[in-house]
C-alpha cells in the first residue's frame, strides 16, 4: 500500500508522515532535503538553479516510487512525484525562473518517467495558509529557508489548490493544517488518525497495514 502526503513548504508533511508511520507501523520515504546539493543555492539564486533543482527532485522521486512499487510493505511518502511538475516546475516557469526550452524538456522527462509508476492508493493533502507555513518554517530553523519569499509561498499555495480541486488519480483526504495542530496536540493527531482510518477502511475494508 502506498500512502503519500502532499502540501506546501512548511505544511508539516514530514512530521505527519512520521507520526502516522509510528501509529500504523509503516515505513517513511522522506523527501531529499538535508542532503540536497542544490536547495541552498536555489533559494539564493532561483534563476540559475531552478532547473537543476527540479531535475534532481524528479530523479530522486522516481527512484522512491519504483522502490515503493517493488516492496510489499506499506510506505508513506513525503511529497509526490506529481507535485514536482504540476506545482513547483510550473510555478518556476510561470515566474520566469525556468525558460520555455528547459521547461518543455523537463515536462517530456516527467511524462516519460511517470508512465512507469502508479499513483498512491491514498493522497493526504495538508492545506495550510501562508501565516501557518511561515510559522512552521521559522520553527524548524533551516538557514537556507530564510530566503523564501512570501509571494513564492502564496503562489505555490494557489497552485496546490488548483491541483487538488481537479485531482482524480486516486483517493484523496484533505486535512486543514490551520485548524489541526498535530505537532503539539495529541487530540488533533487522533482526529487525523480517525480520518485516515475511515479512508483505509473504505479502500481496503480492514485496518491492517
């Protein structure tokens, strides 16, 4: 079984993935962040490094998905391969950070790669407002994220809402991260687990991972 957590920068994807994995005894596949060779440079100079960053994310994500498909274990994945293209690359192209030639090249690569993978059995989308994102980004204290612009987060948020409003690749669970503080309040985490339980029962008819 493949569960994926989607959401904007700072929405709490990694934290929720870990907490759900602990509860259900799942394995977590994290997004490559701390060992990403382009991320810090990207936030300093988006025009120069945007295309390199997106290709790196695409290559690491396709490997993750192929590994997920090859295992019999239940995996929860921090961010999906689809977000790379329909959210981040599209936004960077629209903002002028990736030119048309590189963007078309990227999309051709994305279309080829995603032809070999299946979508997640359940997509969990963490919906969060820009103030919530900023608060959580500040709390985790990653130095390279100090250069993230509010406008960039806002545009990403709009792209996420457009994507989720038409998502039809599989089952979808939307969680309001502004109202449910699953980091600090166990009761809120319990509410989310209840939501996930209902989705899994509906898909598989059992709560056994």
